[in-house]
């Protein structure tokens, strides 16, 4: 979704996700649905994005990728946390350890002068917010957020909504 928004704004962007990597018009299978590729492959994709003239990269980053330092050396400017569910407790051991691992990505962005974006509607919000500095954007359906989704319509092939921001609705 983020890459689509950036492309609609005429930003030159590529992405790496669970499904594949997309660099320009080339779609690349990252193998076995590995969301965050191993560092060599990840850096190779990023190098190719830069060589092809991209100014932005959208990376889907897993807690495994964070814990295994697959994103080491990447200076994130924006990090978004959509939700924290107890799906990887087999790897992290406890919900708290899993949560703290995910928060490391947000903190990494803040250390690089970037922004952490968090979901007010997720059950982890009350735990995550105190772990972050000042550069935080809060989104969700609640009225007390900076970016609010309203008029949500869910369909089989996606969803539509109105995004309300301090600058207006889109």
C-alpha cells in the first residue's frame, strides 16, 4: 500500500515484501516467501534500486529479520508498526521479547532522525508508545490520532477508505 501511495505521488520507489521484490518493472522472487531476505541479498536489491534511480524503498521487515540483524546498516527514515500479534512466540519466547524486537525498528528510524508510525487501534499501542521518542505519528480509526481512516469499505480485492490528515482528507 505504501509503495502504491508513493507511486501515485510520482515517487520512484521499489519494494521488498513477503510476496516478492519489485525493482522498477522487474519482479523478483525472493525465495520461500522470505519477507526480509538475508543481508547480502537485501543489500544487493537495495544497491540495484539505487542504480535504477529509485529515491525510496519500501521494505516489509519481520521480527526475525530485526532479531537476526538482517537490516543492519540501513538508515530507515520512516518505520511503521501495523500490529503485534502472538504469532512468533516460538522464536521470541515471550510476547514482551517479540514486542521489544519489533520496537527496535521504530527506534532505529528515530535514531536516524526519522519517524516512527504506530497504530492506535492495535492492542500493543499502550506498550509501544512509551518506548518511543518524540518523532511519532499515530494512525488509526480513533478520533485522537494524527492520521485517521474513516468510511472504510472492505472488499475481496482490497479496501477503500478516506484518510484524514492535518492537511485535509484524501
